[in-house]
């Protein structure tokens, strides 16, 4: 049979915020397309056993009569190609599975095999395996295509695995943790969280109120070896100072008025798990001393106790929106405690720093609240995005979540309209606008002005790559081409900026790539770079 040509491979246009089965199904369909394969499967690494679990199998191709639910690592003298792919962390190409001792075909009549690892943060999450009944069906070009696809979907797979695992452990109480959208600021925060997760290092989360510090703490816990143990939260700013010591360390009977029985503290409850101290900057100096002792010795003493201290095994994550360095200079925060907490520092960016993610995040929140409140709203009206993108969001993600929930509750149609957004968001004037007596542009003029500015910024960030920019904007590329024409923008100028940037030393480049996939299309990007006829 004649070998089919490998299509031009571009970035995978799948949204990253999807439940794991749906995401893997679409990724597998894409993998079959870019490798010109008949059959395929995605195997996910079991963090506890090292086994490979078959999470998603081919949309085309006949499975073996009794396919294994997972490939076992234990006792394997000649591990299968899947484990070889995990160990080598690079694509494995097998032209004839019948001549390979380590081959373990997944599909009937398989002859050639190609697999590649999905790697995120230095950890192999899984393997995409493709097979074909044709001999030597895969070549170096297909291997590169599959490797590129694995790199593109790694963040989405990692996020979906986090959502699945956290949902299973939360049970009926929650729907799991899912981060939405990508930006350079969030990429850095996620990278640091992931690297710190599988250690026992203390983590300090910094950032403005509402930036998602508690969500990040949950994510660190669920990605850690302590995920099956308790996650205990104490908000230091919400408990009066007189009661906080007892809350943290516990008390014995008679320690103070009302202490009728012995009571363990939250540190003891978190033994073996993770303890999240929110708003740690609100602690008084005496409690800071006692917290430092626990962090250094791993021992707690209940209030009023005279016996030996109790040893606890707790991983501490702290968070604050206060300037601790300034507090140290003012004498209101201990320097030694600061260094003990600030082993791994993660800065949570403000929402205005990754404004381009607002459409993707808003749609994810919209779906969540529509399901929660039983509303028929399915998507955002494009006109509703204008005030959302212009708003500064001093309350960050918490504020966005609140106003999306309000709008969903009030909405009666399938599109969330700007009329249901809060008045303070809809009526906000742009910086630099004149007084009320100045000429006010018409609505159409204002939208056109915003659209042109948005397009210019979008195309500049993506160096004139319209298909890629369309994925980020959540519109079809044909629609984006029409908008470019309507505003008379020159794509060549944006591409020239990229060419000039490539001539500069790496230390002087300031290119920022923002990838916010929101399209559900499975078709590959066209290779065509000019405007359509």
C-alpha cells in the first residue's frame, strides 16, 4: 500500500481546559492525522505504580480481542515500547513490530509502530502510540510531527489530569481544579508550582487579593506525594488573635475559660498532609515566634500543656498579599520567619497582566455557572467581551468570577449579553477620555477603535500568524482575515518585526507568545500565509 503524505503540522488548536477523556479523544484524532496512522492509543503514567493505563484508544482500527487495561511495569524483563518511550523521553519508531522483542502491539494486524512521550515540567505524563498495518509506515517526519503535538498538548493534559485527580478526591463536594488560559506570567507560576509540588519545601504564594492563591495551594497539594492525605486551611486574618493560637496548636482542658476538653490543633489535623496558612502576614509577632518553632522543629505544644511536645509531619504552604519585605523593615514581621517561609516563592499574577486570557476564563466560568444554576446560556456575546477586556479587575479572578455568575443568573437567552454585566463594568470610561462635555464617539466608532487596537496587539504578539492569532482570539481564521482587511492592516509589517527580532541577541529579545486555544476544530492549520482570495 502506498504511503500517505504527512500533512503540514501546526500547533494543535484544541482548547486546553477540557475534561481528560474529551481532550485525549481529540488529541488522538489529531495524532492519527499527523502521522497518517490507522490506529492509536494514549497511555497515562500511573504516578503510584509506574504502570501505563490505556486511557483512550483509536477512533479507527480494531482492538485486540482482549486488550490490556494497563501495561504493567513490575517484573518486566523486556519492557514494552511504551515503557521504552517513557524511559528515553523521545519518540520510538518501530518499522516491524514482529522483529522487536519489546514490542507489544495494541491493535490487531499492527505492523509498524510510532510512539512519543507527553512531557511536562520534566515529568512524563503519558505516551501517544500510533500503529499501522503497513510496513515502515512511519518515518522521521511523522516522528517529528508526533513529538511537536505531544509538546503542544502537554500543558492541557497536565491540567486535565489535575482536574480528574482532584475531582476524584473531592467526591461530590467539588468539580476539581482546572486552570484556564495560558500566558507567560501563568506559565512561570505553574512551572514553579509543579517543580515544588513533589518536594516537602515550604512554598510562599505572593500576589494581590483574588489572584487564586488558595486554588494554587490546592493544586500543589494534589500534585504532591501527600495528595491522599488531608489539606487543611487556616485564614490567619479571619480568626481573632486570641483564638488563633488555640486554632493552630490546640489546647488542653482548663487552659482557658471554655476549654472543657482537650482539643487538637489544625497542625495535628494536617499530620501527613498539607497545611495552608492564608494571609500569613496578619499573624502577630508572638504567634510568628511559635510558628517559626513549629517550622524548624516539626513539633507543636498545645496551649496549657506541660508534657512533651507532639511531633507532626506537615508540608506548609503560606500565602499573603502584603509586602513582607516592608513589614520586616517596619518591625512587624520577623525576618527569620520570612526566610523559613520563602523557600520557594510563587508570584500569582494579577488578571490585568494576562488580559488576553479573559475570554477563555470567562467561557469556562460561564459553563460552570450555567450548569450550577440551570441556565441555558452557552456562550458570551462578542459585544460583552469589550467591557470585560477593558475593565481593570482590581479584585482579579474573584471579581471576574463574581460578575460572570451574576450575569449568568440574570441571563435568559443562550448568549450572555453586555446588558447583564454590572453597571460599573459596562460604564467604565477608557483612560484618557475627556470630561462629559467632550465629544463622545458613537458605539460603533468605539467598538471599531477597540477592535483595531485589539487586532494590532494580537497580530504583533503573534508576528502576523493569522491562523495562530485566530486560535488565541477564539474566532475562525477566515473571520480574522476579514477583520484585517476591514481595518487595512498590513500582515507583512508584523512578520517583519519578527524577522528583525531574530537578528537581535537573545538577551535583547522581548517576544511574548500567548497561547489561549479556544477553538474546538480538529482540522490542521493551513500552510497559506496570505489573505484568502
